[in-house]
């Protein structure tokens, strides 16, 4: 799975966590039922936003699903209907385009076994297009937008705006998100949701570029920040501005129940930005709250992986100093990647006046 939206169970609370899992499982089962087990590989956290947006506008529609190993062999209510189907087909289309891009660039297993990668990408594209057409969604718009990426990257050089590079992603996500209004029977929501999708695509593209910066520089692969000479601070500013724009656009959308989508698209987008850049929106630095016994290992703006024995030493020290429970965020002992502490969620990212996240419905949220 992949995606920038990775909500903490404490920040969501029990009710919204169940709703979030309902959409995730609904998309996964829709992929299985309509496209086969292999298609479930494209299940991702960001794709379920499509399903959540349809439900938030049209009302909830679920069914009882049987036990699943990923749910601890428990049954659950899962989302069904056009929202889950659109989320599944959109994920297939975008996954096919990404897989084809890896084949063309010779990256990873897809690049090594190009014939298999192309065949799988074509299969996913055909399946996604067929399902989307049944829903009245023209996937050619998304395909055309993402297909322009290579030509846009070739034209954008030093001194160019990085937003030229993110434009194809913004266009594809804007179209997909705006179509949820049509499926939900709320055509008046189409324009503000298009803006939500456009800005979400911008944040996703920029965060991906920042996370891949060190590996792209080491391998010589294309990175939009390097190609356009965009600084980390400027990328952070663009992400913060986009997050504010998402909140403003959401206020223009008429929802039946906005709690989950507001939590995911407002608060969790902020958390994704913090996770990648460090610090809160008002602090554009890569902060490390570690001090005293927690001064080591330090958090770095770019991960500096440790070897097997050094990682074991870091792990033992961090266990002995309770960093996995009490330090937030903390560095991964081997990967050195920034980790959020799910055990110590104090609702700071929620910005609500209430203290108990499990009962927080954001009715007192400053966004409102």
C-alpha cells in the first residue's frame, strides 16, 4: 500500500477509524470482485478518499464482509456502491500509468521484466477504463493528463516553477475528485471538489519528491526539486499553502456528513506535511525534539540508514530510554526515517478544543 494519508487510530477515534477501514476494505473487495485478486495490489490509502467523498455527499451504503486476515480474521461492515467502484477503477488507472513509467525508466522489477510489466499495466488500464465507463467517468482525461508528465519534465529546467511539473498530477486528481459530486448527485459540489483534488495532487507530488530526494540524487534519477532548483523551504511553503486551500475549498462543499473527509483532507494532510518536513506549519525547520537521554539518535532532514549492528545498538538504546513509547517523533533505528508515535497522540494535530480524541467530532474545530 502507498499514499500520503496515514491516519493514527488515536487521532481518528473509534467511529471514524471504523468508517476509514470500511472504505479501505470496500475498495479492496471491489478490486477483487470486479478485477481479480491480483488487482488488490493497487489498494492504497489515498484512493479510498474517492469512496469517502462519495459517501460524505450521498450517505452511507455498506454490507457485511466475512473474516479477513488483514482485519485479524474479523468480519466488518464495508462500503459498497459507486464510490468504492470508482475508487477501485481510479486506483487501477493510476497504478497502470505508474507501472508503465517504471518500465520505460527501467526501474525495479518492472524495468527488469519489461514485457511482464507492460502486459500487467495494459490489463489494469483496460479494467479500470471499463469500470469507470460504466460509472460515466471518462478515464481518458486522467490518462491524457498523466501521459503529459514526461514532456513537462523535459521542458522544466532550472529556474522553472516546480508547479509546472506537478500540473499533470493536479489535473488528474482534480478530475477524479470532482466526479464524486456527479456520482453522489450533487453537481453543485463539482467546482470546489475539483479545487480540492488539484491541491491534494500538488501536495502528494511534492511530498513524494521530498521523500525521494536523497535516493534520486544518489541514483541520478529525475527529481522535480533538483530539476527546477526548488528548495526544501519553498516546497514546504507550497504544501502549506495548498493545505490551507483545501480547507477553504471544503467549506464550499455541501456534505451529508463531512467528519471523515474533513479529518482526512484537512488534519491528516497537515500531518503528512509534518511527517515529511518536520515541525508544525508555523515552523519551517526539520525539528528534532530529542533532548537529554533522547538526544541520540538524532532526527535528520534526510535519513541516514544504519547498518545491522549499529541499528541493533540504536534499537536497544531506544528501548532502554522508552523512546518508542514517549518520544514523538522518533527515528527508525535502522532506516533513520521519521516515525510518528501512535502511542502518545495528544491531539495536537487535531487542533480541537476537546482532549479526548476518541470522542472528537471536530464540531469545535477552528476550521469551522
